[in-house]
C-alpha cells in the first residue's frame, strides 16, 4: 500500500514535470554513432514517465505473485501439520488399543508429514515395537537418543525397554545411565542402573543411586542391606565396623545388622562393647540370630555360668526368642526346672512353633532319663512338634521366595534388601518400567 502511494506520488510529480517542460519549447537529441534521434523534450519526458509507470507495475505484479506463492505454501504446510497431527492421534489411539500394525502405519504417516521431531520419533519407535518390528524400533529410538535434552532421555528409555524385553540387562543399564545425564531424577533409569550395580556387586555405586532414607523405612532397610554387603567386602576392620553400625542405625529392626556389629566387635576383642551391642540389638530386633549369638559365650565359660548369663540377659531384654535361648542354655546345664520355666515363658510370649515342643521333649528326656515317664512325655512333645507350625523364616518381599538365612540380595529374584522375617509376600507387585503414556 505504501509502495503504491509512493508510485502514485512519483507519477504525479513526473506528470507535473512533463507539463512544465511541455510549456517550454525545447528538444532532446540522442546520438549513437551515425544515428541521431531528436525529440521534443515533453515527448521524451512523457516516455520516461510511462517507462517508470511500467517498471512500477512490473514490481507490483512480482510482489503480488510472490505473496500468492507464500500464502499457498503456508496453506499447504498448515494442511500437512493438521494431517500429521491427525495421524499422530490415530497412532496413539491404535497403540492404546493394542493394534501395532495400525499404529505403525499412522506413526509412519505422521513422521512423513511432520518430519523427524522428538514426538514423531517416539511414536514411530513405540509403534514399531508394538508391531513386532524390533530392529526398526531400535533404529528409531537411537535416532531419538541422538537428539538433545529430554528427547534423548526418551530415546534411551525406548532402547532400555527393548533391551529388557530381550533380556539384555547390560544394554538397558547403559541406556539408563545415558538417560540420567539428561534426567538425573528419572526413576526408571535409577532403577535400572541400581539393579545393574547390585548385579555387578558394585555396592557403593548402588548406594549412590538410592534416595536418602528415614531410619526404619523400607528404603533404609535396602540401604542397610547394601551397607552390610559393602562391609563384608571391606578389608579394613574399622571401616567395616562403621558400615555395619550405620546399617544398624538405619534399620534398627534388621537383626543381621546388629549381628554383624556384635560379631565384628567380638572379633576385634571388644567383649563389653559386643555385649552392649547384643543387648541393644535384642531389644530392637528380637531374632533367633541374635539369641544364638547370646548362647555363644567365652570359650572357658561353664554350662551353668552360661545358663546364668543368658537368663540374666533374657530377663533384661524380655521377648520370646531370648526365653527360648535361656531354656536352651538351662537344658544344656541340666537345670530342668529352670529350663521348663523359660520354655513356659517362651510359650506365654507367643512361641507356638515346633522349636518349643522339641525343647520340651528334650527337657523331659533329660529330666526323667530312661524312665517310662520320660518316654511317654517326650513322645507326646515330639508328636506335638511334628504337627506344630514351622518357625518363621526370611521371605522375599519382591518374589515371595523363602530363605533359610538372611542375605543382602534375594538369590531368587535379585532384589536388594527385600528379605523380611516372617512376612508374607508384598501384595502390590513392583512395576519395573511404568509406561510414559497409556499403551506404550
Ligand atoms: Zn526375591
């Protein structure tokens, strides 16, 4: 518009100039070699003005054609974008419906129309995976992983998912570590990297991936299990003790942590500190493992002396497991009355499993040795023992497997710090890698 106004003003000026020149008799001569053209000045000015007008017209026409072409291009691009978005929605819907082939078709169309954007690549990757085109899915996820920032993390996530499905945990862990560079708090990536560190027995790396834990929480028990594993491989005894003490403080209900501290202190010759740690452990985690440690006295201890020491400890800390230990120590010291008293205290404290009946049978066999009464009473207790429930055991919260002894990692499923004493399997299964979107 501004340009048109400028042309009009210019034409007006030229016309005024032409009229002004026409009013004066003058001529213009142009000589080119032998050719001489002579024209009145007004005619030359008019020709010049017409030329200017023509040039203006051509410029205007050119601008109009260019603008028309640009509009058409924009329209076409908008149409492509709309069609591309429509194809993306169809691909997502097909994925959610579990129709891999349709997802693949729409995903490829979206990619063709919109180009290789993080979203189209992610969609095409998951669509290829859903359609069973594993190689194509991996290629697409690798393209996505070459992008920057969050898009790269999404690509690594796809690579990790495919690797897990093919049982290649090392590749999944590498992808997880690469994703953590862009998304340091990505839970799935931390989970994969953690599991890989546990598998490689790199306890420090695994510990570094765990969030800070409140004492006594599940996370704290997991951390404590890893600290105990690290302590077992630590060659410097004081450093190992520190790790074990950290584990006991983090997970006060975890008997193996207290047991490790007691054993370590005893091995280092700190007898009193070991007994204090044992007493503290028994108060916080009354477990057969610690009761067994209470039964292990000094090498020169008499049986009667041991029975007395264990009974004092049992009276101090209370609990069913120590009552059983005191009964056992009294039995070995052949103090039958004391053994019976402690066995009954164990029963009153809730021990109903076969250990109690076996103990009562042994007391009867010892007390009435060789008599008819010994035979009859012991037989009745052995019968009870056979039908009594099994003692509690370590059970993996993750997979439900039972274990005779505690260990840092479940030998059945590989979960770290998942063993609980006498607990049933957790009802909520753990999701290894939740879908970023429904259907993926
Ligand atoms: Zn398990």
